[in-house]
C-alpha cells in the first residue's frame, strides 16, 4: 500500500484552483457535457477542484484521495451528489464500476503507475470512459534531471513554509523570461516554450501552485508516450486518443471494451 504523504495535505490547504479551461484541455477530446448524468470517479481528487467542475453535470461523483479527504469534504460539502473516499487509487475497489473515471496529474506520483492504471481500468465499466492526464518523460529533461535531483538532495528536506516562499520567488523570477524571450517565435526550441503560453494566461497564485507542486511532490515517475499507448491499447479500448499537451504531458483516453 502506498504511504500517506503530509506534503499533499500542506499543498492543498494552501492552494485552491478554479481554472476551468485547463481541465477542459486536459480531458480533451472529452468535454464537461460528457459527464452528464454519469456516475463519475475523480481518482486523486486533492481538494476537489475538478469535482467542483464536474458535479453540476454528473448524477454522482466520487472523489478519491489517500491524503486529502478531509479537505475535499469541506470544500465539496455544498454538493449533495458528491462523496469522498479515503482510498489508494492503486488498490481501491467498488461494488459498482463507474461510467467515467478520470485521473488528472496523479498517476506519476504513485508508487507503480502501471498498477494504478490497471486498477482504474478495473473501476471503469464496460462501455465507460477512462481519462488520464500525466506529466511526460518527453519534454521534461530539466525536470527529470536537475529538479528531481535538487528535490532529493535539498528541496524536500526544507520546512514547508520555506518551500512556499521558494516557490513564490521562483515563480516571480520566471516572469521576465516568459514575457520576453519566450515570446520570440524563432526560439520555439527552448524548453517549456509551449507550456509558458499557459503561464501567461494564469494568475501569479496559479502559476506559483504549479511551481510548488513540482517542488513538493514526494516522487514523480514521468510517463512515456509508449507507456501511455500501451495503457490505451486497441485490444482493451475503443476510440483511443493519445496526444501531447504543451510538450510536457500526455492526454490519454478510451472507451473500455
């Protein structure tokens, strides 16, 4: 069983997110209308910010998280069709499979992404939709090498309050580059060029959340395109979709056979 991590409790007690356009792009080609009257599972719901977007459409939503159940319950108490489970997405069971299962950004932080995916597939009914968004191996050389090394050696040992201010300072330092060099079309080969297009659309606090999340995650296993395509294979799924998002993540989905 995966360990509980207080790191996530601290993060989601500090940050809130109501950015709808990101969620809609992460679940592409599906839309919020696809959740209409469905029984839905948010696997790794954090504080429930995506559940909040889905709940007005769905018949029932289960938010599942090993670490942040109390925070999610408080944040989602206004929705009568929402339940929160304190479960490990790699091992959770349900008497009834779900019409739609989505897992946004969480599988890379589990001990065994392959096992986590298989369990989520088992939680999806035949004819149901499974959606995964995950940080990619491709396009993340600096994150995989420099940032992850710094985390292991130094960053994860810092008090969380110091890490909070480090994330704020790092975010602030990025702005001059994002609004100058990263606007030049002939420099599209720079790392994170596409990603910083979103950076310019978001508030400082939302960008800081992204930075904090990368520095705070106890572990990250970057997902390859080959792995995503192996998960969403044509033997197990119809209408498979696998695509890159902003050059640093994968979107995968399919209808379970």
